[in-house]
C-alpha cells in the first residue's frame, strides 16, 4: 500500500496487472505485507545514515520534511509527499534475472498539489525500491503480484475515505442526516445524497506508513481477542498508514483531515484469492473527528437495534 510516486512519467496503455488466484497472496518476503508481528526474515544491509552535526536526528510526526537542494543526503532525495525516493530508476538491476514491466498505473486518487491523480510504481520500480532498502531476497517473479495487491488495497482504502467524506464534508448536521439510517440506509440513499452534496471531492495530500505503531483501536481489538477469542481474532494489523486528505468545506476553504488505516489479513477464499480487511476512519485529532466517528457508529447501531428498518417497511 501507499507506494505512490510524485514524478509524472507517462505510462503506456498496457493493461494494469490483475490479482491472480494462484499467486496474488503477498509473499512472506514482502516487507509491507508481513501478516505477523514478527520481524520479517530478511538480512537488510546496513542503511544507517550519518546525522549532521548539531541537528536533531528525530523528526516530529507533523513536522514538514524540508529538502535542501544543495544537500546530498538520502533524505534530500525523498519526495516530501510520501517519503519515497522521487527519482528511482526504471533500469533493470544487474542482479535481476527476469524482465519486469516498467509501465505505471494511474490511480483513481486525486493529488492535492496538482490536477492529476497519483501514480503507482511500476514492478521494476518496486523491485528497485526493495533492493534499495536491502531486501535482496525478494523473489522477482512475485513482484508483479505484489504491485497488484498494493494497488488494489490503495484503491479500497481511498473508496472508504470517499465514503466518509460524502457523509461529513458538509458538516456534522448534514453528516447526521446521512448516518441516522445506518450503513444500509446510506447505501439506499446514495444517489440522492450524492446529488445533495455538491462539493469538490477529497484529494490526497500526502501519507506515511507507520507499521510499527499500533493504533489504540488495534490494541483494544487485540486485547479483546485475548479475552474473547471466540468473537475476536486478536490478530494485529500487518500494516498501518496515515493519509492526509484535503476536504473542501461548503464555505469554500479547505481543511486537512488525517485518516488512519489499519490493514488486516483474513483466511483466503476457497479459490485461493487473498482476503483483506481495511479499517479506515478519521484520526481523533479533535472533537469534530470524534463526533464523526460516534455518529457513523451510533447511527448504524441505533438504526438496527431500534427496529427502524421494520417500521419503515411497515409504514410503506
């Protein structure tokens, strides 16, 4: 997930890779899809970077990444929108034994800094990135499937964010009207609600991966799995991302909303296709986000528990 790129290389018209049931499941060598909490079984090269004298080696979570044009350090070569190398080569590595496609797929996710969409890396760029991180044991024949899974999960995460924004981009009062009939009622009213919400769609500003920092909700679910294993799996998420989204309010100005995404794996389908569960919600950075989460959860629980659906059918 999250491997977007900011440079605008024109991709060809080749069809994007598809997830195949035989090998679409992320291989254990993939560092972004390690389904266990154990350390991936790699032998990364030493990537320790020297810290300039007098500078603080720790960057605050919300501190912008400042790049110096005159600097030759690794961090100066990173794209500040996603903290990935901005000029990773499409050239075949000398250790590579098979051909990997260089075509890049354009996502459906609008960028916050341009009137274009984010682009996914090509399989060749993905492979080069993993070699650059020191993962020399990555099977080359699995890279295309890894890219397809990454893209698939990113698209699913964005659709969940869009669903949140359709409910709350016009404020809490309008959001409650969208939530009071629960998830099922919102789906039934989707066309009408889309017409009423005449606001610009959200745009992705930037994102960051935080796989080693469990969210409070993930910790609670893990504890519930320990307490009630029959009802909760207790399996921790294999990855976590924070996506920063631009929301345009009804009055015109924009605001930044941080979304938290926990990625869970589930048992595969009988056909062998992998199954994933994405828990996407606004980060509780203030009372508005907390109210949005309570409205969506509470509206759905109340609608189902109070028998509102039965009353609506009876009245009809």
